C-alpha cells in the first residue's frame, strides 16, 4: 500500500516556486521520471514545504493533461519526452515496414511466433498464481499434452487465447468478443463454471494485499458494468472527442480500464493484458505478437502493482501506468532483439548440420537440438507445434531422420504416440554425414 497524495492546495508559495528559474531542472526531473508524491516530498529544497512543491508539480502536469471520459469516470494522462522517445522507436520498429528489414526472418516467423506466444502465456499465468516452471509448461504445450492441474490449464488457456486473438485480430471490441476472450482464458479454472465468459453479478470482488488483507481497489458496482464496458469498447473502436491518441498509449489505457472495472470474478489481469495484444495487432503493430510483455511485468511485479496504485490515488492520472508499461514493452523489445541475435548465432554455428546430406532446415534444427540435448524425445505433435507445420509434414521430417540413421523410434509409455530419439552413434553419423559431396 502507498501513501495518499496531500490535498491539492495552491498558495502564494506555490506560484513563487513556479516562477523560480533555478527550480526548472527539479521540475523537469520530477516530470520526466513522473515521480509520485512518496518520492517528490523528499526532493523539496530546504525551506520549501513538500506540499507546496507537490501543488506546483500538479499545476504543471494539469496544464499538459489529456482527459478521457468513461461514464462518470475521468481519466487523465500526459506524454513526457521520455515516452515520446520510446513511442518513436516503437513506430519505427514494431509495425509497418519491419518485414522488409528482416528483424524477424521471414522463413522463421512461425517458429519464433510459437515460442513467443508460449512465453507470454506462461508469464501471464504465473502472475495470476500459476505454479509451474517454464520448462514443464513449454514441454506440455509443445508435446500437446492435456493440462494435468489448474496451473497448467491457465497456461494452456492463455496460449490458446493469444492464438485466437492473432487469428481474429480484425474484430471490433464488443461485449460479446470480450466475453469470448474471457471464456477462453478462464476455461476449467473457475470455481463455478457459470463464471466462465460471464460478467460478475455481485460486488463482493476486491483487489487486496494478500499478506496484510488491506483493500487496494474496490471496483465499480456490477450494475454499472454493461455501460462502462460499452463505453470502453466505443473508446477502443473510435477516435475520442479529445482527438488522436497514439495506439500504443490507447492499448495501455484499455489495459488499465478493464483492470479498474474488474468485470469478472477472476481472470481480469490475464484478460486485460490480452487486450493490449488484440488492440495493437489490430492497429498494425504486428511485431507485438513476438513480444512477451508479461514476462517483463512478472519480473517487476511490485512496480506494476504500484503503477496501478499511483494512478488510482492521484486522481486517475494514467501517466504512471503508461510510463511503466512503455518501459516494460521497451524491455520486451530489447529481449526480443537479444533473443533473435542468439538464434542468428545458433544458425551460424549450425552450418555443419545444414550441410548434412538430404536434410531440410527444420530437420537440421532438430539435429541441433539432439546434439545439445541428447535425452530429447520428440513426437510429431511437438514438431508440428514447434515449427508451425501440419502433423503429416512433422511426421515426414522425423521419419526422414530415422531413414537417414540419425534417429530411432520408441513406443511412448501409456500412449499410442511414437517417440523419436537420437541414435546411439549419433555423433559419429553427424561427422560422417556432413558435406553434400560425401567428403
């Protein structure tokens, strides 16, 4: 929980501070970093009351605010120079002509996309209490196994939902589509199956500190949900009366709005984060599909939660929440670039395997995995998921490696599936098999 802001009270001292040129660097620091009262109060110069400094900060911020109305709720925000810099980089890199720059190699789109969706599904679910490791979760998704507990079901649902959103990205935001997303996200994870894909019907839902029991947020009454959510959908589908709002900023506002309204008895966070993907992919920021934003948020969850609290405790000033999420997106983009560079380096280190006679690129990647992880067991379903090909193609790839002598088949215990493992003399066969001219 955080300290509430002081009552906004303008005094003569407040205006004196605004007219003091020596304080301009201080005001610039406070607003560039967009500091909340709990930090601003310690920056008051000697002889200056923190409350007067805060009032001066609020005057500067209010003069630059845009406002968004949602029924009786008035949200506000401003765009700082730091935000503008990040938005410019996103506009240059997350959509439009990125495909021509080959940031994500065209031939590897499906491969990287599947991996990114998995990472997002896992992290978003872990934030909501899913207790399983990334390794176990990825293994379940790749091998197409049924979830064995609630945590795995949450991750499976998130994975399927993100895939659904990508394939239905052009749909408008409507109550029906919102309910469909929630139904997919919450399937078989709710205490009452009737709550899946349904708005809450009571006001006994609170957001609270699980350790202290303190209530952090009381959502609007369930009687207001239809009106609030229809207004939110109108905001998503149309330009506002206030004029143009940058799509990335708008997606973050939608994230906050849904979390604030809290229309479901559970799964609000996962649904809200999915809206960011839905809206931005719809707006042409196609590289968003490859960013695992929730993974960044999961690693900085206290700051994520504080950004909610700062916004709610400072007159619904969304700037705190926007600033945090832009930084999370930027960090996710940096991680993607690092990940792609590692994959490029891996590809370069695979040149020997690529020269193995009679294997295609997918098969060479399978051989690379078998070389690095000798105990790997593949199924056609896993290869289909990993590389985005149909089962027939996956089975053909694996059988070809068997025919070439690099792999062996094994009956999977308790299953009708066939497993594929590396052969006993794998390393020797790789050495003998390299080179298309047989040398």
